[in-house]
């Protein structure tokens, strides 16, 4: 099966069908990602506030199905960790900017 390739693309506020496509170094921001049972490829992508719609039949006795589902869940967990790290870094930068902008509060006359 041939996959449609997307490279260095930012998807924002869209419904994106992941199945049947290859995404390399793409950003997904506020998207709904639809994943069905067909083949797909994700490499070095980032996910920010995305919802996942997963339609997948797990066949009884098929370890491949379980492995694929676990890999997807792991990818989603990594995206959540990445987002939390970004939020902490933003908060840290905001505090530094506020501290730099705050006037010295000295009880002594200048």
C-alpha cells in the first residue's frame, strides 16, 4: 500500500485521518486525529492538545494487534509528557520575566 507523505506540515484545528498516510516531522495542534485499522507511519511528530478517535478491531489471539495498540498509547503518553514539559518551561520563563520587570522594593530612600 502506498502512503501519502506529509513532511514538516503543521495541522491546526483540523480533523486529520492518520490511516493510509505518512507524517514526518509534522505538528498537530488542537486536532482530532482519526486512526483506523489500515497502515500508517508517524516519525518525529508533535501533538499539542489533540483528541484521538481510534477505530481498531483487536483480534483474539493476535499479539500484533496488542503491540500496535500499545505503541499508539505510548506515543500519546509521550505527547502528554512533552506538553507538560513545555508548559513548565513557559511558566518558568514567565516567572523570570516578571522578576526582571519588577521594581526593587526597598524600604530605603534612593
